[in-house]
C-alpha cells in the first residue's frame, strides 16, 4: 500500500518547479532555464498523476494515454523546430487555445460521464459546487479555444479557404451593436450554467453552453485591433490558466489547481502591464477597437534619404540606440540589425536597444526576435530605463516602429493620448526605416517623421538595413 502523502509531495515539488520557472521567465537571460523548470514540473505532475491513478482504481486504456503523450511530444517538438521566431505570436496564441480546449474537454467528458452513469450528486451544496466548476471550466475553456484561434489567424493576417485558395482577412473593428451581442451571449452562457445545475441530467444545457461559449470566443476577439493584440494574447493566456484551475476542482487534482491559478494570475498581471504600457483600460480593449476603421490622411511630405547619407551620419558618433518595432518583425531583418550594431561597435560606438512593452504582436516579441539574432541580453533595455538616455544619444535608429514613438501621445488627446512612448524625438539625430509615411494602428499622424533632424529611409526593413550595412562598410 502506497502512502498517499507521497503523491502530495510529488504535487508539491511540481508546484515548486512551476513557481521557480515562472520567476525565471522574468529575465531574458534566465527564461530558457525557466522553461526547462516548468517542463520538468509538468512531467513530474503527469507521472505522479498516472502512478496515483494506477495505485487507486487502475488505468483503463494505457495505449491511449501513451499514444497521446507520444503524439503530443512529436507535434510539440516539430513545432519548436519548424516555426520561425517571427511566427511565435501565432504559436503562442494557438498554445493558449489548446490549453483552454484541454480543460474544456475534461469538463465536458466529466459532466457527460456523470449524466450517462447517473452519478449526479444528490446533496445540493455538492451539486452546485461540482456543476458550477464544470460549467465555468467549460465556459472559459471554449472561449479561450475559439478566441485564441481567431487571434492566431488575425496575427497571420487571415486564412485561406480550402479548395478555393482565397485569402480572407479578419476585420479589425466591429459595429457598436456587436458589444450588446457579446454581453447577451455572456449572460446566456451563465444562464446555461445555472440551468445545468437546475436540470443536472439534461445534457441539452451542456451543449448549449458549449455553443454559446465558442461563439462568444469568436466575437470576443474578432473586432479587436492589431495594436491591442499583446493585451489579448496575455489575457487569453490567463484565461487558459483559470480554466485549468476550475478543471482541477472538477477532477480533484491539486496540481491543476495550483498551476492553473499561477498561470491565471501571471497572465492577468501581464495583461495589466500591457494595458498600462498603452494607457488603455482593459474594458476599452475588450469593447473598443484601438484606432477604429478611420485613419488620418497624411497630407505632409518628407524627402527620403539614401543609405549613403545615413552611413555618413553614423561616422563619428559615440552612442546609438536602436528602436525595433513591428516592421522589423514583418521584414525579418533582426539579423541585419545585429550586423549594423556589430559594425557600429567595431567603430567604438556604444549600442543599446530600446524595448517598448507593446512593440510587436505579443509581450516580449522584440526580445524573442533579437535573441534569435544573438543580441546580448544586457543591451535590451526596457522603456522606463532607457528613456532618460535619449537626450544624450547621438543617433536613434527606428526600424518599423510608429505608435510607440509618436510624440502625439504626450498631448493627452486622441487614441494615443497618455500612452507612454519611447522618447526618440529627444535624440540628437534620428533615422527611421519605414515603407512610407502611413499612420500606425492608432491612425494618428507621427510628427517624428517630419522633424528636421529626422532622416527617412523608405523601403522594406531588411532591404534598407542591408543597404545601410553595405554603405557603412564602403564608407
């Protein structure tokens, strides 16, 4: 007879690994080790659960469990190797969805099995506790799945209709009445949860909850604009953790409750950090699109420079701050940016990278891309720390960033009003690599482009950075 305390110790060690792993994720330098600790914690939790089940009532269908573990491991390893760093936002969104789906499927199978076998609690307090936990796990899990899939396709820019090869893009805003539909679906979903308790043997309410939750997840993410995607991704990550915690209550698994609660709390904290970085309220992110469908029309012009002019400007400087943005991710020019930094450092120029919290399409997007190009972690400086250095900076090089550098945010008015930005406009000289003078997600014209000390390199980020590097070598 195995002492049950052994299993509690296994779960406790798993929780300790989860906590330490999340702590290590707070720094780019220790993040890989944090991932390893989290993976080890999950492996220990799975092994502990399997042994506990085998010692208890025994496991029926070992072949399904082993097959699932092997298949999942193969898919995970393949994705880790196959997906490029520029595709990480979509992959993270998909993983969030799969986490929610796992919780929702466990809750669904539990409630359907109980209905089929007649194992419905007769005690009202017990019935309410179990059925509400099942209902909330299902509600949040299905919302996370469908919402994450929409987020993934929006990050990809759309999807291809099978057989037709027609490319379809998702809208980035929604009509005002859509909010009433979302609120109505949320109320209906809660009503279905209550009905599953009032009529616990009626599976119809369970399937109604699944349908309303899935539709709510789609409509929840569909109108949200690209500028709010970092917030949405972190919020969906939090929801996947909350769903797992509720599932832990359903199947009486402590490690799921602990791990789910930690992921939910960490994701929620990150969500509010993202909102603060954009000066946005979470309620506005969920119910108001950022910038809307109307964009300001750019009426001013700016004469573009060429790579040779910028190379001349780079001669003799002592400090340079590189500001990466979404355009760097799109053009995949992180390696060319690293080459530029190496060329500057060979000329005794101090190079740093200014990282805005919401630059890119997910939290930490710029860090991930630059890490792929082997940029030293100590050169990646967060906005709050580096803003004071722009005034003493000889040259600021902006690659594909727009709203995160727009001085209009300081006015306190418009879509960007009050949003913390990188103080690029305070640098002595500025070079901006961008395809055009078009506005960013917020739809606000950027005065930074038209300053006398700003030079514009119009074109694809990778092509322009390569041309600049060639010009510097030849200068």
